[in-house]
C-alpha cells in the first residue's frame, strides 16, 4: 500500500464528510434532528457494531490469506534448496540438469513471476522451469539404492514445492468477492448519512467536525487496510517481496561453490528467463 496515497484518500474523504456535517449543521435544530438522543445513539450503536463485526471478520479472513501467502513463499524457497541438495545424489548428467533448472526456477520466481504477481497479470500461468524439471525427472531411471532414495525424496519435495507455490499465488487473486465490497461501502454510506442527523447548531463547529471526522477516518482507514490485505503483492509499504527466495538463491550460490558447480552454462539468464 502506498502510505502517501492512503493518507491523501483518508484525509480527503474525512474533509468532505466534515464539510457536509458543517453544511447540514447550519440549518439543523439545537439538539440534532433526533428528538430522542438516547434512542438514536442506541440505533447508531447497532449500526456501528454490525459494521465492526462484519469488517473485523473479513479483515481476519484477508489477513489469514496474507499470512498463508507469506508462509507459502517461505516454504517454497526452503523446498527449492532441499531439492537442490537431493539432486546431487543422481548421476552427474541428471544432477547437473536438475540443478540448473532449480536455479532458473528460483530466479524466475524472484524475477518475472513476482513482477506478474505485483501487477496482477500472473493468472493461471505456471513456472516454465517447473515443467522442465518434470520432464527431466520423468526420464530418470534410478539404478542404485541412493538414486532410488533420491528419486522418491525428490517427488515428495516436488509436491511440497507445488503446494507452497499454490499458497503463495493464491493471495494474488484476492479473497474478498465483489458483493462483500458492495455491502461494506453501502453500510459505510448509511453510517455517514446517519451521523449527519446528529448535526446540532447548538454545538461548536470543532465538536461537530470531530464527531463526523473521527467516524469517517476510522472507517476509511479500515477499508484501506482491507484493500491492502486483499492485494498483498501490490507495490507499497508492507507488500510481500521475494525476500525468502532471494535468500535461498544466496544459499544456493554458497552450496554450488562447495560442490564446484559451474553455473556458466545455466539455461537461463540472471532473471530466470530462458536463454
């Protein structure tokens, strides 16, 4: 979320709401438009409580998805490193091919794929290096006991990686359906309109402005928070970044130095795109 834009939207909407309150106040009777203030306050409490419960539940749902996306990215990055270690137990030719494809997979996640998540264009696209690894491992016929163990372990880790990627990608689609947004905005408008009926020409402008401004500020801020949690990959403060996969790439570089792997012949460039 862009903090500056968020503050601009919040203060702009609050300023408009306060202006509307002060305009209504000019012709409002003393004591507000309600003859029974206690009953009116009780009704407002019902409106505010219902809105708060609904919004709180939706924010919890959105945060859960946000956290699952973050955890999925972490799990995926860890599994990539584990698979690279497992790949070293295959025969040299297969090991070299799988190692290169894993590195390209990680680079692609941290590069083009993350950019697509940020701008919302990933859709149902797969990581092309995942398909390449599937084709490579499919042609493998284990000959030794260590290769057989590595083959079974690779398949298990491959499933874990795919599940983790699914969790990561799921958060980019947004979990809040349009009808919920419509309901939230409709309730917000009803609350704003209801507060206008508390306009009181007998009270000071500052008091009336604070009454409307505080309600508006809280509601707009919560809606913006919900919008951020529903789009965790959008650029801005708090957005999910490929930190975990970038860390895994650094770990991979250290491990490759230990096994003297020559990465000059990798089938991809630094961003993970095929050469």
